C-alpha cells in the first residue's frame, strides 16, 4: 500500500507524493497553492482532490500503525494535530480512545463536528493555528499526520506542540522524504519547480512563490531536541519499514524529555 494522495493532476499518482509535495509539485501555481487557508477552506479543492485517498482500508492501516507505534491506550489523552476533517480523530474515538482534534480550517472542522455528531461521538475540535496554539489541556500522545510541516515555522510549531505534551509523552511527525522528491525533480527537469539545495527549499521556478522547506532526519532530530524531545524511532511507512533514500515518508516518534 502506498501512503500518497491520488489527487494528482499531472499523472504523478504512481509516484506516491503526499499532500506537502502536492502543494508544490502536483498543482499548477494557482492562488490556492500559495494559500493553504483557501485550499482547506470552503472554496478550496483539498477534499475533492483527495476523495479517493480517504479510503477505509488506508485509514485502518494508519490507525493501526498509530496505535502500535504510539502505544495508544484507553487512558491516554490524545491530540490529532492538524486533524483536517477528523478522519483519524473520529476513527480513534470510535475505537474508544480519548482524542481531541485541532486545525485552523473552520470549514474542515465543521465537517468533522458534523461527522462526529452523526456517529454520536463527543469530541473536542479546536479551531487554532499551530503557530498560535493555546490549549489548556495536556496530552500523553500527539500526532501530526500528512503534515504541512515544510510550510510551518518548525521551531514555533514544535515548541507549541511540546508545551501541551506531558513529560514522557510521545509525539509522531509524518512528512515527505526529501530524497524521493529530489529524485522526482531530477527525472522531470521540466517541472515548474526548483529545489534550492543551499536552503533545502522547493519553490516555483521564476516567481516568488512560497518556499516549502524539506528536512533530513538529523535536522528533524535537532529541531525536536530544541523543543525538548528525543527521537525514539524512525519509520518510512505505515508498515514500519526502515528508512532509505527511496522511502515515501519520514515518520518520526519522539519522547518529551522536558
Ligand atoms: C493534508 S491535511 C491533513 C489532515 C489530516 N491530518 C488528515 O490526515 O486527514 C493538512 C491539514 O493541516 C491543516 N493546517 C495547515 N496549516 C495549519 C496551521 N498553521 N495550523 C493548524 N492547522 C493547519 C490544514 O487545515 C489541513 O487540515
């Protein structure tokens, strides 16, 4: 099974590039691409483009993976960070876990809340930007799946996340593997995107588009360390495969030491 969006307009779906890569590679340089608030809003294309990707089978695999690698148990207080329309939040709650969701898209949260209501599930969904996150609750486990990590101010986002993660609590970060992206760009020199190796940033060629930062594992380790966390495991897929340059994902689990 692949861990990618099938939404690709440029017939790249077999390359398995997930949302963050979609953001920069798979869409033409539209205003939407440069404006995540719009992309995830009522007029945005996010849900439409990812319709097929949200399969029940894929969701079960991801949930089983989360339960396994985060060692989720019914006593844990769990946060689905950037939860979108709540597919993981709702599935975990259905399985009896105590989980909240947070996202900055009011549109996606309306859908999440409506879905939870139909299922008779009481879930707290918070509408907040990760950069200005302000939650009163502390969590034992936090996960950030299919993240926009390359668009975040990483230090701020991780610091805010760490503030609400209990000591010894676990955090899971899931992002693109930059080496695969580079391989793709080398194979497609006519792509409208350019990777700046000196900054590890991807941009649209010939314009001032928003840059998307890509990270290698040692950098992520340092960023997490600076936020008080220590990496405990690294995976490349929801099947717990080991990381190599062809891996689709970088999935890191880290423990809060502060
Ligand atoms: C690709 S979606 C993934 C959603 C969900 N994790 C899933 O797998 O279905 C990325 C999500 O990040 C949210 N997001 C992007 N930037 C954010 C920010 N600065 N603060 C909070 N949420 C953000 C978007 O609204 C969107 O729901």
